[in-house]
C-alpha cells in the first residue's frame, strides 16, 4: 500500500509548480522554445518570432527566427541534425546544429548587444533532444488522462458544427473533445475562461484538420490577430490555453489564426497560410511547395506574467514512477 504521506506529497508537487505564479502544471524544457519540432522541419516565407528547436534536420528559405525574443542568454536556434538555410535572418542570439551546416552569405545573425550572440552558426550537439522529446510524450499522455473539470458545449444543426464553447470557471480547467468535431470547418471556438486561468483542452483522435475557424474570448468578441507595426496581442488566451492532441499522428492547419498553444508530439504537421499565438510543439513540420509556412508568434503557455521558469518535467515523471503512484494520479480528479 502506498504511504499516504508520500501520495499527498506527490499530488502537491503536481499541482503546485514552482513557476513564477501559482500553477498546477510542470512544463518541461521544450516550453522554453516558441516552437519545438521533435523531428524534421521544412519551411519558407515565414518566421518563428521566438526561439526554435528542431530535433532532426532543418531546411528553410526566406525565413527568420527570434525577432521578438528577449535576451535570455540562450541560443535562438538549436538544431539536432543538418541545416540548410537561404535568405534567412536570425536575431538575438546564437544558432547551433549538431550536424552539417549549409548556409551562404544570404544568412545573417543580428543584434550585437545580445548576451549570447557570436554572429556565427556553429556546431554544438549538447542539447539533449532525446530526453526532452521523450518527456513530451509522457506529458501529453499524463495530461490526456486527466478527468474533465469543465464543460465543452457544441452547437449545430445535427450535421454541421457551428460553434464549440470551452466553458470553465476555475483557476485550472480540463476539457476534452474528439478530433472530428474539432475539425469541422466554418465554425467558431469560444474560450469562455478567465484570462488568469490555465486550461488544457485534450483532443482525441488520429487525424485533425483545422481551417476556416475563428477564435472568440469570454466577452464574445473575436480575438484580434497580430498586425506587424499596428497591433500586438498582450497574450490573453494565447498564454493560458493549450490544446493537447493526445492521439493525433496527422495534424493540418491552414486559413486559421490559432489562439493557444499546441502540444502534438506524435503528429506529422502541415501548417500554411495562417498563424499561431503560443507554443508550437509537434513531431514534424512542413508546408506544401509554394505555400507560406504558418507564422509562429512568441507566446508561451503558462506565461501569465511573461516570465516563465521551467522546471524539469522528466525528473517529476521519474519521481511518480518511483513512488508507484502514477496510475493513481492519472485517474484522480484534478480539483
């Protein structure tokens, strides 16, 4: 029988994270990156505003990384495999790769006053992609097994889905929805949650296709898109909502301005003609030839104060297994 005191301690660790605010979740190192691609990434005519990590090979044309990144002394671009870049711009930090680096004079590193900026793209394989990526799979599975604590309301005519409303009134809300319903076109998604809450939306199903979808806040107003030089969101809803694609092996996004972070560690992802505000964590990323790859804007799940300190999720999973209580926690109601 599990020692009751140890069991309560582990539950407390799960739901009282040492982040810079009261958080019920541990986030692993991947959440330090605006985009974290577990395997390969190909892209063109777009950008990642924050830090980018690619575990496999990275190939891009007319692409930029890091324009909105703060100076945190870390590498802006971290690649585990080979790199091929043309007409690319890297801002606010170093770029490193574990494999071959194929760049030319059309690739530049900018901003001289940054802490970690040698203005070079050099070989470095010290980042542990294997451990971080394996931990993401555990995290997605763990979150996906949590019991719903809030309601998902769907309106339609029996054939078509008109709107999906995620309605939660707690500091931490867990929702669930099936992939087919979420994939319905020409619908509205309402995020009826407090701006200072944290929200996990678990999506179940192998294939997800998201397009022609609008996002609305709790006030019923459509959440505005970023417009360079005109308007930039303060992070409401972008920073406190995460869609966890638990089963998805195929994820497609186009003609969409996605609000909230995406965790889809099993999904080969096609993303074009759109943007996302939030962490973007997927297995692989590509776009059709000739299409602009989706823009990834620098917002972070859990960053309610724009200052995230990420503890080690992998260590926490090991602790649960060692205590022999992981399955108990998976079945326990969150709040």
